[in-house]
C-alpha cells in the first residue's frame, strides 16, 4: 500500500508540475489538451489529499483506541496535520486551475 501511495503522489506531482509551464505559453486559439491536463491535475491533487487525510484519520482513531489517555494530544496533532494537507491541496488546486 505504501508503494501505491508513493506512486500516486508522484503522478499527482507530475501532473501538477505539467500544468505550470503549459499555462505560461500563449495560445492563439483554444487548447483542449492544456485544459484536460489542468483538470486532470486538479482531480489527482484532490484524490491525493483525500487519501492522505483519510490515512491520518484512520491512524489517529486507531491510536486513540489503543491509548485513550493521550487522545487529546493525538486529536490535536491530527487536526494540525490535516490542516497542513488542506493548505497544500488548496495551493496545488490554485496552481492547476490558473
């Protein structure tokens, strides 16, 4: 599963980086391929973020069940990590959509 997640993240990063140089070029007419890569990159970024946040949530709930006395600390760390992932996701979506 870890290898699959790493592969997904590399694909997401590749599509996100592909859209930036494509948007720097001026086009005389519509460019459907550029639009397709933009939206595909944005979709992959959202899928990657959803997978990351779901893994954080699953691990946090499992650890809270094992050690209920530190549930507050785990919950706080989970919220901070999820917020950081959301911030990076919003940045990547803005880069993909502009």
